[in-house]
C-alpha cells in the first residue's frame, strides 16, 4: 500500500498513491529509490474505500505536541483537531480548526517520534478524545505523503522538519519593534494623528497598519482618494519619523467594469472557475468578487507584480488577509435562504416555529460553507483541473508565494515584512502568520502562550497574537498584562476591531499609559538579545520560543504550559489571570536569576533554587528568569529601530561557573547576511574566586557594529553583583 523513501537517516517518507505536489517540502525526493512496504512504524493502518486511518497506542504518560495554530492545551491529548483552514473569529474552546492547517505532531514519551502529513485537504486528528489512549489520524484520500521522524530528541525532530520544509523566514529588524493597528483607521489624518501621538508621548513604535478602509470600496491595489488623498506622501512623511506603513490586501477582486485588476484577471483567465466554466463568484468585503487562481504560476506572477503599487511608495511590509479564502456568501447560499423563506411562507401555522428556525439557521450559516469550496476549480500549469476542496489548505500558501516572489523581484536584496492569515507547512520559509481574530479574553492570553510555542515547532519563529485582543473590549488590566506578554513574543502588535473599545495605549487611564510605555521601552531594550537569539535560532533550526520540556529533562516540565524559553538564556512567565498580583512558577534543574521587570532602568535581581515558587508581580511587573550560566543583552531604548546607532551594550549574566554567549548583528534590512556580512561578539565569563574573568572577541570584517563599550552586570549564585565595563 505504501512506498518508502529515506529522506535522511532520521526521516522517512511513506507515500500512498499519487499525492498532489503541495510545495511544502523542499527536500529532494528521488522517486527512483522508493521501495514497496506493507507496514509503517508506530501505526496500525486501516484502509477503507475513501480513507486511510492511522492509529497509534499512546502510553499513559505520552505527551503530544504540535498542530501549530490550534486551540486547546500545549499537550494536544484529549481533543479532536480538524486540519481545514477556516475563517472563524469565534475562538471558543469547542472549535476544531482555525485559519491554518499544520498537520505536524511530536509524540514524546515511551516511544518518541514526529510526523508530518502532507495532504492539502481535510485531515482529522483524534488525539485521545474518542479513546483516551489512542491517536487516530483520518485522511479522506488514498493520495498523500506521510513523513516519520525517528529520534527521541524533540529539538532534533524540529530540525529534521525544517530541513524537509525550509529555514524560517527572517523579517527586517524593524519588524521586531512595536506595531499598532486597528480595524479601522478611516483617514490619512487619523493615521498621522496616531503616529504623532506615539512620538508626543515618547512611546516607541515602528509600524502602523492600514486595514481595509484605506481602499476605494475595498478594491485591492487602490486607495480611497477622499479619505486618503495622498497615501504615498503619508508613507514618506511617516518614514521620516521612523514609522512604516503596512497595508492589508485581500484576495477577492471586486467585479467592476473598468477596474484594471478585474479587467486584467478576466481577460487573461486568471480567476478560479465555477462548475459551468465561468469565473467563480463569491461575496467578501467588496461585494461580489472573483478569486485569483494562485495555484497557477502565471496568476502568481501577475499578482506579485501588483505589489509594485505599494513598493513604489516606499512600503516594505504587506499584510495578506482573508486568504482561506473567506466567503461571506455565494449566490447559491442566498438562494438556499430564499428557499427556506418560501418554505416558511408555505408552512402550516403549527409548523411555523420550525420554519422560522430553518430560516435563521440558513441565514446564519451562509459563510464559509464547504459546499461552496467544492463548487470552484483551479487550473494548474499543466492544464489539470483541480477541485478547490481537494487543495483547500493551499490557497493562503500560494497567495503568500505570489507575494513573496513578487516582493523579492521588486525589492532585490531587501527584506520585507510579509504576513498571511491562512497557512500550510512551508509557508514559514516565505513569510509568517499572526494568530488571527482573537478576543479580549483572559483565556485567549493563555491560548496565545500555548500557540506561540506550537507555531515555533512548525517553523513560524516570528509570530504572535493581537495584543489586547482583537474582538470584544479590553480592560486596562488585560491590556497591561497582555502587553507584558507581547513584549516577549517575536511579533508585537496591538490590534483591535471595529466597534470595540479603542486600544491605543493612551486610550486608558494615566497609570495604564505609564505602565504600557515602560513595557514597550523594555521591549526595545531587549532588541539586541531578541534579534541575536532569533538569528541564531534560524541558523541552528532551533525554535526561538520553546516549551521547557524541549530544553530540560525534568519530567515536571511536561506539565508546564504557561512558561517558555525566549531564546537560549531567558525564561518568561507571564501573569495571565485576572486580579492576580503574582503567580506560581516552576524552575527546572538549576538555579535561576529572577528579574521582576517593569522598567529597563530598574533591575533588582534575586537568585532562586530549582523547584516551585510563588513570585510576586504587581500589575506593572513581569517575571523573567535568566538561566544559570546564561546572559541577556540590553541597550538603551529608542523611539524606533535604527533611530541611532547602538554604541553601548549591557550584558546581564548569571554566572556560577562558566558562561558563553555569541552576540549576532547585521544591517537588519538586507539579505547581505547570506553573503557572510554580519558581525559577532564572543563573550566568555568565568567565575574566579569572588570575581569574574571576562573575555570579548569581536568579528566584524564589514564594520557593521558601532558598539564602543560593553557594560557588564554579572551575578553569582548568592545574588552578588559585579559591575564592570570593557571598550571594544
């Protein structure tokens, strides 16, 4: 039933039938070397007429990680997950699918291994829900690739996965700064006012987004000349203040005679087709639209060139949204509602209630219907016609590829910020995702923490959630606590929805403003550490954000889901419950140096032994922990990334024996690092008697670093500090 190919010493591909070439995998697959096999390791296999079902008996202590963008615990046991990309803003605990499809798992326990199912339509993962000890994977097809990673090292499984699917995407350095968004800023003046407010209040900020209302009647690659009379000048003016503008782009093209994007797509046959062979029609924000057929390379080239509209203005960031694709309704869906209304009108008086309920259900269920996805088609480069439902999870992937290919041609040698809402394995090498339309709920803060770790396993190192929550109204306390979490996630954006309480930091009371300003400044102080650790993580294919159980052997760490490693030296333990003035933490294996952080300038440290501890953290404080023989690197905060050269670093270390740190930096905007144009400072600190011996070695052949001085704050195992400086 299967053929097998050894991709590496640790990774094997088991192929069933003739899978669709998704593009997720970049590793070379030599079909001439496939061997016939009848069984798979770890799984019993059952084949039905239209499905293949894999079952694995889990040991009681097995932990299951993965599935990327999904709700529920970090340990995926006890739930059903559906891999079918879905536009659903109601992220309640019962939801089985979100915007992305990430069919990658790590089973950690008696028999540790990883797996990836490369299949672009619906897959059901029953992870101990129906039977608490059975992992059941149902693939409704006989054509798919099933990869198994054979190693008991979880970090190595991730490394193998990234060798298979590609290195993570690297954004420009400014994308690690604070970012502000709202659906919607309705005018150029409003955007300019928001930007001015950041600078007036001395709140660091690098990015402001324009949501759908900057467009003329939601037509992509246009601007509304009434509300945004000179979008290009706004972009250039704000760039002088260090603020970048990032516009949103949706895939739906408005059906409108004379609209160039529509006319070109129609003339060239670039839109998906319906069953009748005509351009498929669905309704999204612009009203009735056509969907570009991104699975065709000519369409991707055409679409990618359209981003010139923005790059000519100086824009270096794009936000692709609604690309599952979202469908608000179709004409068939409207007709279904009309039929239920007609049935209501014909119904007898005693049947009126049922008829009314049918009308209600039909009207409320017009959006995102699977029968709509089954009613349109793609034309591949070789002329093959494919039903959209069979490749549904790839739509956002190939829209992202269109954008990435286009931006790479338009901006040769430059980095850009590229966000997508929908995703599939492999998208992480082209761009990134955020976690979608969450709510201003404390429960979604915890979901943010868990999903951050799961997405990093999938290669989405640069990711995060809408800080403060997108839907609903944020309280001052929730905003503060979420900002404290967001400051220690790679993607740090405050975003809120139309009709909700404004969420800019100055929209609350003065105390909230002061606390959140300090949080943002703390984020900017950490940028040398964040960027250095991120780049080192990409180089080594090691998740930038990791669960404690990926780093420490301590069995207890498998139960810890709301603490995580942020780079190699720092553990973050956010307060994520309402009205709490602290939290319990678990410190594994070694001693830890605790910084109850609030302001960059204030650093009072305390050493903790391994074990359970209650850590006090008032509303303005976040518990941070430096690992024994670890270091973090800080600098004076700026108003925006690149406002001035970094000429001084502060190294805060917790050294009880010997510690080593490799500080990395590059120009932050180009691809020259791929040519070896980057700099390193090797930092060695050894405990000697009551003091420390410090050695620095700089490697900077391209004169990237402007650092003249490194200041050291080194703590020993008693919490005693030694302060010194070295010129380099």
